[in-house]
C-alpha cells in the first residue's frame, strides 16, 4: 500500500505566498490575461471612472469632478433625482456581478494551476455556473454578520448614552469626551471587522473548491486559517491598501486630466487606462494569492497529504513551493 510522506517547515511567509501565486500566473499567462481582460479590467476601469461618469450623467451640462469625490459638508443639495438613484444601483449590480464572475473563474484556474493541471478558458467559464449562486449566498451571509457587528456597537453607544442621561449626567454631543468615546468605539468596530475579514479570507476559495455555501465556508475558513492569521492579515492590508491607494491616485489624475483637456482628452484616457491596468494586476494577484494561502493552510493543518497522494499516485512530487523564498515545502513520496 502506498504511503504519502509530507514534510514541511512552519515558517511560511507572506512574500512566499506572493511568489508562488506569481509563478502560477506566469505559467498560464495567456489564460489569466484573458480572464482579467473579460472580468477584472472592466471592474477596475469602473472603479476609476465611475465617480466622474456619475457626475457627468447626473449633470450633463456641468462637469465638476471635485463634487463627485469630495462633497462639502456645509453645502445644501437638492433631493436626489431618479437618475442619481438608479445609476448607483446599476453600478452596484454591475460591480457585484463582475466581482463574483472574476473570483469564481480565477479561483478555479489558480487551484488547478497549483497542481500543474492544464487550465482552459472553457472550463473556467463553466465553473462559474456552479459557483455563482453559492458565492452570492455566502457573501449575503457575511454581510449580514458584519451588519450585526456594526449594529451591536451602535446599540452599545446608544445604551451608554441613555444610561448616562438617566444617571443625571449632562452630555454634549460635541464635547471632547463624547467625541473621544465615539472615536474609540469606531476603532474597536473597525478592528472587529478586520479580524472577521482575516478569519474569512479563504471563504471564496472554499466555495469554489469544496462546493460549500452559506455560513459553512465562513466557519471552515476560520478553522483553516488558525496559525496563519499573520499571513492572512498581511495579505488583507497589503492588497487593500495598495488597491485603494492606487484607485485614489487614479481619481486625482483623472480630475487633473479632465480639468486640463475635458472628459475625453488624451491625458484623461491614458491615465485611466494605465491606472486600470495596474489595479487589474493587483486584483488578479489578490485572488490567486488567496488560493495559494488556502493550499498552505491545508498543508499547515495536515489536510493535504491524502489529496496529494491521490493526485500524484506513483510519482514523486514537489509542489510549486520555492525552497529559497518559501521555507514551507510540501513534498510527497509515494
């Protein structure tokens, strides 16, 4: 009877995950390029162009990009029109649709690419039909839980405020003590949401790979990521900050380009296209890195031995872990 021998070091680094995900993408560069152009490029382009486009569609006779990004708190605005309501709703639907399609197809391709299997566009697109509604359902459950966390802290603030009033304290909403308390609660709320996101980092991968949905992928992700939360947090901060900083920088460039030469000036178009390309690359790396992190977490938890033995029966296999950059090597001797 064949026996699988798994050897690995527990010193897994964040940069090792990035290195492995990059090598998988480079090994199937045309495949991932096609998926990125179809799903991620429109997504990143919309992130950059939407604020300006929304303002232009809502106010076709005036172009004031500053108001689309930074609203003055002291200004008085009329009631929103139907166009101003419909456009954000349509954009949210468009953003959600492309996000789910991108995650489903790229996750499927990265998972098979990790094992060295051939990846094909047709197979990746077919996987969307199996993962689309489970991903939506899981996202819905996650949003409900996060909303409940925010609601809990909001109710806590209201309870403390009412309790102090009943005890006879006079509290001014603009006092430094109350403002400090609100800042403290906001920070605690943000840290709680970040902690939840760290635990749920593998949820989308589990939906696609393990065909789970709803609350189960969230619970499974929290279980798998134990011992690897540092890497998960590093990935969350790195990609989150990098993507949104780049989007913000592109917004600034779009404003300057549109002010200088109009909405369809050469500078405006070039800045938007270049910015969209970089955001697309970061999004692709983010999805692929989550898949690699999922595989490392399974190896860390000791769940990968039987799968590798079945996948590579009668062969000696060293999975695509770089021994120099990633000292968390998984190998199988059958």
